[in-house]
C-alpha cells in the first residue's frame, strides 16, 4: 500500500469512528473528536474543528505530522483538542487512536472531580481498575498552553499512579470530560461508550447502596484477563 | 432581496428551528416556540399557538410588528408567549432569535428555583458563568400581564446582576422553564439544547460530589473565549 | 352516521390511541390500554387483552355495553382492566376516554404512594393542582373484585378531596400506576404523557432543592385557565 | 420434524431473541447472550462469543450437548457464559431458555448487592416476590471455574431461599448482572426487559419515598396469579 493509500484508509477509519460518536449518543452538536496516529508514516489524522457530523466527509479529515503541524494544502483546521492528542501519542507508545467527548455521564464524573471506582464486572471487562480523574489544571497551565497541558496532566496522572495506558484506556479530566484510547479509532470510541455506561452505573450504585465497595481484586482480574492478554478466552 | 422575500426566508428559518425542537428532544406535544426578529424590517416571525409540529408548515409562521401586532391577513394566532419575546427583543438589542421550551432538565432547575452553577467546560463553552433563575412573579404581575412581566423579570434579572445577554444566552424563569436566544433561530435552539444538557449534568454532579464547586474563573475564561469573541480559535 | 359507522370510527380512534402509547414511550410489551365510551350508543370500545401493539388491528378492538359485557360475536377478550374503565365512565360523566399505562415515572410515584405536587407550570398547563394518589386497596377489596375496586378507590379519592375529574384528568393508584382520561382517546393518552413527564420533573426537583414548594395558586390559575375554560387564549 | 429441522428452528429462535436484546436497549456492543435447551434432543443452542449483533446470522448460533461440548464441525466458539447456562439447565428443569445481559438498571442493583424489593404491580405481574441477589463468589470459586460457580451460586440462592425458578424467573449476580429465564428464548428476553424496568422504578421509588415498603402479599398474589397459573385471566 502506498503512503497515499494508507492515509486515505486512515481518513476513512477516523471519519467512520467520528460518525459513530453521535450514533452511540456520545456527542451532541459538534462536541467530540477522534484521531488516529501512524508513527512509521509520521502522521496523525483528526476530525476538523467545529464541523457538523451530518455534513462531514472522509476527505475533510485533517492530516498533520506527529507534532500536529498541518501537512496537506487546503486543509481544514484540525480539532482544537489536537495538541492533547499529540501529547498522548508521544507519551503512550502503544496507543493508536484517541477519542474525546462530552458524553453525559463521563462528564458528570469529571465535573465531580472523582476517580471512577470499579463497582462491577462491566467495568472490569474493559478497564483494569479505577479510572483516574486528573487534578485541576493551574491558572498558569491554562494560560500558557491549555490543550498541551491537558495532555500533560493526563500523562502525569498515569505516571504518578503507575498505571498502564493499555490496561486503563481512558481518563477523566477534572472539570472537563473524558479522553479514551485504543488500538483503532473504533476501539477508542467503544471505550468511550463503555466509560460513559459505567459512569452512569456507578453514580446510581451509590444511591442504591451508600456502603458499596469496589469489586474484589480476584474478580477484577478474572473479568479483565478473560477478555485481554494472552490468556483471554472471550470472542472468536 | 425584497421585503417579501426576506419575510419568506425568516418564515423558513423559524419553521426549521421549530422543527428542530422535537428532533432534539426538547419539546413534547406543542410545547415550545421559536421566533426571529428583523428590526430594520420591523417584523417578528413566530410559531403559531398550539399547532402540532408534524402538521406545521412554513407559511403558517405568524408575522407581527415589533410590538407583536399581527400584520398578515388570515394569519393564525401567534404563540401565547409572544409578548415575552417582544420584551426580550426590545431590551436585548443584539438578540435576533428567541426560543422557549419545557425541556425536561431545564424545567427541573427552573422549578427548583436555583441558578445553574458553572460546574464544567461544557457549560463554559456556551455560557459565560452562572445561568440565572429569575425571582417568582408576583400575584399582581401575573394578573396584569403575565407574558409581558415574564419578559420584564428576565430583563430585570440581567440588569440587576450586570449580565450581558450575548455572554449568557439563556435564563431560567422561576417555576416555569427556560428561554434562550442567539443570532439566528437555530442558534437559539442549540443554546436550548446545551442548557438542557448542562442542567442534567449539574443535577447529577451534586449527587456524585456534594462538595462540588464551580470551575475556576480562568478555566471559564479559557473555554468561553476559545469559542467566542475575537480571540476564538474553535471552528473553521 | 349509522351505529355501525359510529362504532367503526370509535374502533379506529381507540386503535390509533393505543398505538400512540408505545410511540410516546409510555408502554413496554403489552402493558397499557385505552378505551372510549359513547353513552348515547351505550357502548365502550377497548383494547383486547395481552395483544401486541405491533400486530394489533383496528377491528380487533373489543366492543362492550356500558357494564362491560361483550357485544360482538367472535370478539377477543377485552383488557383485564375493563371493569376499572366501566366504573370511571359511570362516575365521571364528562369523561369520554380512559388510558392506563405502567409508564416509568408515573409508576414510580404510584409505587412511592405520594400525591404529585404541582411544582411548575408544565403541571399547571394540564392539571389543576396536586394529582392524588389513592389509598392502598384492602385485602377484601382485592379478593372480591380487584379491578372494580380499583375504579371505586379512584372515584372515592376524587369525592373525598372534592376534585373535579375535568380539572384533574388523572390519578395515581397506590402501588400500581396511573389512569388518565380526556374527551377523546388521544387526549387521554396525551394526559398520560404529560403526567409521566411531570412525575419525572417533580422527582428530580426534590433532589435539586429539598425545600421546594408548590407554585402559588395565582400562577396555577393563570396557566391552567390560559389553556382551559371559557377564558382560554392558547391554541387556534 | 427431523432433528435437523428442530435444531434449525432453535437456531432461528435463539438468533431472533439475541437480536431483540439491542432492539430492547438491553445490550451495548456484544454484551449479552441468549440460549435455548432441548433436553429430549440433548442440545443447547447459544450465541457465539463476541460476535456483533448487526453482523450475526442464524446459522452462526452454536450447538452443544447438555454439558456444553460443541457438536457441529466448523462451529464458532460459544458465548463464554455457556457454563453458567449449562448449570442452570441442569438445576432448573422447567427452564427452556436463559438470557444474560449487562442492562443498565439491573446491573446497578447487582453491583449494589441488594435484593430487588417488590414495590409495585409491574414487578408482581412477572416476578412473584423479591428478586434475589446472590452472595459474592469467593476467590477460590472465581479461580477454579468462574462461569460454573456463577451458575452454582444462583442455584444455591434459589435453594436456600426456597424459591421456585418458574415464579421468580431471574436473579441478580453480585457485582456482575442479571440472568433471566423462561419457556422460550423471547420470554427469557422479555423477563430481562421487565427486570431492567422494575430495577429502574425501584431505585427511583426509594428517592421519592425513603420509607417505602413492599406491596402487601395479597396484592402480589392478585397480580401474579392474574397472569400466571391455572386461574390466570390476562391475555387471549
């Protein structure tokens, strides 16, 4: 496959994953974006900024280098969150695609500023333990380079807590919303869907039972590794 | 464009924006209305009262002068909330379109009689700070001219709190529901959609974290001015 | 119009109103039913028992006399709630159609055993004040004639509280769910839709503001009589 | 009918019931599965593991013997929850079909670790009393044979509490989610739908009225036996 063909295929995947966002009920209006990286090719493909999903076309996806500089002539402007994606791709080497949404229930937790506890196996099937909520960005960080520091605070959170991005493919950014990732654009979107659903469940759990605790480690292990890693036995 | 053509175009825009209300899930039955003003032309175009969205046609939109008097012969009756729209257009000179709904989550806050705190960046992207809830109308106001005083209490609330309608394009009327506005009918409707969503998020935030506070001013500034004003860099 | 034509027209209206129940999201599976009475003709038309909405046909609607005895040969069995409808038609002389559902939010309030307070104008637009919740049926009532006594307890509730069925076109039956009514099958269904929505709003209101009170009488009067009675000015 | 024809018919029923899961809003992505047993024929038919509903075909349903061993050549892998289904079919002799989902509201209760109280007649119409939540599985059970012990803990719960699977056609597995059953695949799915709805209602009931109690036994009896057993008079 030529470079051009590879980029065209990336555009198509990124386009389809972006369309999946409103189909899954994860975005309203133009909120949300999906990107994909190809490190060998040295390109990132991302949704253009503020374009309506119903009018968007595959060839409108924006192509940049690994630092986020636009490559193609006559390109639309990339999503304003691109610098966050760039930071995540540099720090998380196994991550191939990133999704950002303002999905209802994930944003609720992000705005509440709390880590999402692992209250059940629906969580454990996709995320290996608590999903962290970052600290608040400082005034200086917001003023200096807001989107870059949004990426930085995610990376720092993962480092400080010794978390593996492959095992916890998402994060809540304090006061803002979720970023999720995966090995393909659609997987990043699906992790966004799962995160939103378990955020909803967790919120309601606490109303049904105030003394609810997280599931035991052995059940978390069982469900996570039933679907992930070399001993997985879920799927075909 | 002739006056007639301008009015026909307004009718079409108002019609389409009204249809967007049930499509966005913001109204049930015949609840809700959208209008547009053209101050040079001296006309307001608004939805007819109590007409079903599924049967409504563009040429049924009602045309009035700037005081709300019907202009066209054989006109249907305008929305009973027209006098509120008239007051808003007189007081808020930059506002071109107004939407009123009974959307679920906005009404919840209006009925609860509380300002909507700015708990996150989804709020800050469209509304620059708290969204005010008006005081209760008095018995005299309700008896004398209910819809006019509904407009008056909105205008007073904005004056007393020194709020700029362009920066806070919506309000909660105590015990009633939301009014939003914008520079076009569809923008007014979108602000109604955003208001409903952030009302939902804020309600649930308080259940997840009882000690939740508003986002800091610098983050509010960053998100609002990323999308609005001369330094905006969101969109194409 | 002949009697046969009148009954055929009733069947069509009852059929369409029953179909509106799942379309409005008010019933799942076969839960819910709508009927219409013609007191001059001496007939009630009601949904057959346990028939799926997607397979139902207009001529399957069941025709009974005013006491609920089947009139037509080869008739399907009527909804098991028919005796409740019969009691309501005998007691509430202005009521032409009755709807029963297990819609989510109305059932929540019925199961919680509380009257629905009038927290806002969405409520006041359709229901003139609190919507009563009946007392629990006694063991004897349930054993003797459950569906008849369900009707009786509704009628008693309205008498004891001096409520006018035209002004409060619905009720919550303790531990069970809502019955609503109107001057046509579709109006009864619409009142069911409104009741469900204001039940949802009221529930959430109490979470947003624990000290919330009902709207003042003068606002209730204004909104109710803006839409109902000889001084109404809403609609065409 | 030949054995082959019987199995083809089972595959079709299991396929259609699996498709009903996303249609009813009970599953996202590939979560959830339905199976059917024919004890005379000695076969179980179940959904393949991790296959998308939108691409699934009837002949992809997996056929196993009564112990869960694959019978057909070139078969896909069965749902990873098959061992749970096998245990249930062995213990619950009248059960013909089993459904497992991660439906939102049922999972909330399962994660909260509480039995579902019978708060109303919507519950009583399908489930004769409280729906039990199992105990947590032990570390040993999870490590040894997770899916088998999931079935075992369900069976133990029913035995210890002296519950009849025909009368309570579902269970909440602690920290995980619901299993429901019935006399056909679609009935098992419908019980899953009902369980999810009454889980939602019960959760909200407790917010509306903290002192809510279960419905009295005589009302539970009335509604359950109105629809079930030899004195049933609901339906055609």
